[in-house]
C-alpha cells in the first residue's frame, strides 16, 4: 500500500521543522557559550602590577623577591600578576621610586622603609633605630597586635600610598679596619653610616660620620678614606667583598647583631588608587602573602648569614662584641634624639608613643621612667 501524499508531506514538513529548531537551538547555544566565555574573560581578566625593589639584580634579596612575585599569578588563579623589577630598572633612584609609585608609573615598591624619613618623618620609627626594639618579633607585635599597621596606613594614605605591610630583612652591621671592643673605641673613627638619627647618635661618641651610596663603600674602605662602614647583613656584605678590605666585624651583645639598626625593615607599598581598585579577595591575598614572604625572606637571609660568617672567619675576620653596659650607654645617648625625631610632626610622635609604651612595658623593659628624667622634648 502506497503511503498517502498527505502523510508524506506532513512527515517532510515535521522533519524540516525539527531541523530548523535544532539549528536555532544550536545557534543560540553557541551564542550563549560565546557570551559566557566573554563574561568569564572579563570577570577574570588579569590585573598586572609593576613593582620595583631596591635590591640589585643578582643578589639573594632580589632573587627571593623575584620568586615571590612570580608566585602571585598562580596563587591568585591568574587574576593578579606582579611584574618585578630590580633597583633602578624603572625609577633611577629612591626619590624617583617614591614619586613613580605615587603617580602610578609603578603600581608598587619594595623599599627599605627608612628611606622615606625625609619625606615621611614617621617612617624613621617604622624600622629599627638606635637602641630601640631590637628583635624581629617585637616589630611584628607592634604592627600586627598594637595598632601600628593601621596608623601607618593612615599616614601613607596622605601621600596617595597604601602600606601593605612590613617585610623582615636583617640587621645592619659595621665592618672595621680596627677592633671596636667598647664604645670608647669609636672615638676619632670615620665611619660610613646612614644619615639622620643613626648618624646623630654615633656623633655623640666622637665618630665622624660619612654618607655614601652602597656602591662606593668598598673603594672607600680599600683606599682607607674611611675606617669602617655600616651596610646590611653578613650574607650580602660578603658578596660585596668586605672581607677583602676590613678585618673586624662589630656586633652588639650576644643575641644582638646591631645596636643601631638591628631590625632593618623593608615593606610592600602600593599606589592607593590601584589598591582601592583591587577586588577585596585579592587585597586579602596580597596582605597574607606579604606576611608569608616576610618570614621566607628573613629566614633565608639568616641561613645565608650563618654561612657567610664561616667565610668571614676563614678569611681571617674577627668578631668583636659590645657589652650590655655599652648598649645601655648607647640607649641613654639615643633617647634625647628619639624625642627630637618624634617631635618633627604629629604622625611621628603618634608612632613613637606606641613604641615607647611597648618598650616601657615590663615584658620588654628597655626603658624606665628614670631613663626619661630631664629629657628635652619629652
């Protein structure tokens, strides 16, 4: 029996309709998938920040910084990328670095916090200073448990910057051509030290202080134009060849490598506008990662320091140590200068007052009421 013409036409019409429906559905599905992919791309488009460190390329400090920056992409699921640069790569000097971050040429920087004491007086108290808190955990306590981080961020906001957090580095130490076994041995010496508060305290002990960039220290020691020089810790100083031009390394009492700059903090500071534009979950990631990096940075350098000290001794260098009495005398000389710097502006005073209360607490006990009697500017 032949199928009727009507039934055949109905079947063909139904098939055609199904095909048209399928094509429309497929087209809509493709369009929807494309839209979803575009939306996903927009939601997860990577934010790239250019961040310059003050570490020179090829140093242990920069190697660690570069590794950390490269880890951020994976940890953020590809949403945030830190592009690292060594010292002078984008901004030629420290002043240019500060302005480059403020103006958004760079989105962030990894400096030694003390560099900004001329621009932000409070920053002289955001890293260790002569005879002040001398243990890394004390600084972490003040920043993360006593409100110093929040106050620091409030101060930096005035400059269009966001202070993410401190990064533990090391102590700064002095390499000398002659032994320094007590503070009186410093009298008459010509020493390269940082300017500002550090220089002012050393001058109280008859030292002629000189300010030199790091690259000029080795030739100055080699030529004998200076008797001694402060710089960073043993690991980097050995790489710079200091054992070739000095014979002695001055430490503080046991457990204290430096009495004048024992916890030389670095930090991560970013452009405030860039920070505010960052997704809150990424802000939290960056804050957490700075704390993680601080520990990695510090512990790696401490390990390298132990290795470097063996090399210094093998090269014939001798460690000399100041006594607890020397440290107490150094603190007495430093206290009036603490107040001089604290009174430069209200922000500096606010930070210093937090620290002074901590130092006077019995759990620390560095300063007593009798130490402050008769101090000008108290």
